[in-house]
C-alpha cells in the first residue's frame, strides 16, 4: 500500500468532528502531516468545522497502521469529554446519528481523493 492514504473514521455521526493529530498509548504516533494539512484545508474550503485533538492516551484502529509507517489519520466524532461520541453507550443507536455530519465527512473524503 505504498503511497496510499488511509483515513480511519470513528463515531463520525455524533459529537464534534475532530482530526486526531497523535494517538497510541505506549508507542505514541503522529498522524501523517501531509494528510492533516490536506484534510484541514479541505474542511476550511468546504466550511466544515474540523477540530484537532491529541489522543495519545488511547489507541484507534489506525494506530497499528501508524506503527507500520503507513500514511494514516483519524477523523472522529468526539464528545465534550474527549472520547468517541456515543461509542458503547445507550445513545449508540442509528436514530441518534447526525445525517448532515456524515454527509460532511463524505464530502471531505471525496475531496481528499480528488486532490490526491
């Protein structure tokens, strides 16, 4: 997968859209800087709020790929307390999803593919 970009999407239907800049518990890894710049620029041009957060106290599905030096970043719907929104709670049901937010993430990813 040399040259490929991987984007991990986690809980994007709820919370505040956040781009994780670092993640991993013991062996902390940074998100690919080029992807972070591109995703931030795309979100700004599409007028979509995309925050940034350090998630170095926990791992995501992308952490293993980061440890293998793959270009990867994570977009997460983050709750106010800094965890994946509604994940593993009673609100983790389809009726609590924000359809517009999911569509916004799809637009960001489509534009990332177009600009790559």
